[in-house]
C-alpha cells in the first residue's frame, strides 16, 4: 500500500510539473471576441466589418467629426432600440484551461456592427461598436470607453471622440457629453 501511494504521488508530481502550453493572446481573442471587448476591437473594427456598415455610414457623414458623431447618435436614437431582454441575461463566463477556452452563459454576446443594424437593437456594447464602426468609416477616430462603477459589478461601455482637446462620450442618445460634467 505504501508503494502505491508513493507511486501515485510521484505520477501526480510529474503531471503537474510538465509545462502547460499557454494560449497566445491572438488564439484567445479568436475564440472569445464576442465576449471580451478588448479582443472585439480588432475583429469588429476590421476593414471588412467596417465596410459592412458603409450604406448607413455614408448617409451620416458630416462636415467634420463632431457633426458626424451627432448624426450617428441621431440615427441610432431613431433606428435602434435598447435590448432589455439581452441586457438581463447573465454576463458570459470565460474559462481558460490550457489551450482550451469555454464560454458559459453565452447569450449576452457582442454583436457585429452590421448585426446591430439588422436586428435594430442591442445593448451598450453593441451600440458602442456600431458607433465606432460608423466613425471609422467616416475617417473619425473613436475610442471605446469601459465604465466601471465603484462598489458595483455592473459596468457600461460607450464610444467617445476627441474634439478640440475635449473628449465627448457618445452614449446611444443625443447629446454627446463631456465626462467631467458627470462629476459636478
């Protein structure tokens, strides 16, 4: 009995001491871009994805990026609705085991910008990526803003632009607002 315990302990030590093959960031993102905003940036704002919203984006081009952003928010307000059913789903849980990735509670995924247009609805993340794609098509630099609230697990995502040295948050509806205004 003593030998079998030592043998099992030795085999366990051998198994746990073997170097685990790690998943590269690129491999990870290729598997979870619908659930991880940082990964989604590369996929959802690729030239191919941005081109899929060209028909809408062309109609929203303004005289400058500020005007374009205003037109985008106006269009979103008139043509999209907030998906409360999706928002009430549990957030996805991503579990990485070596080179395997499993996603649990996958109903609250990030839509592509074209999916958001086709569905006519989305949650904050979907709006943000659509806004960024529409800005990108119109040669306007956009930023993804990940908002976390103190002592709250619920977060928020929005788009932003920089106009004359000031950031403006583009959050689904008019008007855009300056983040500093939230503190006053």
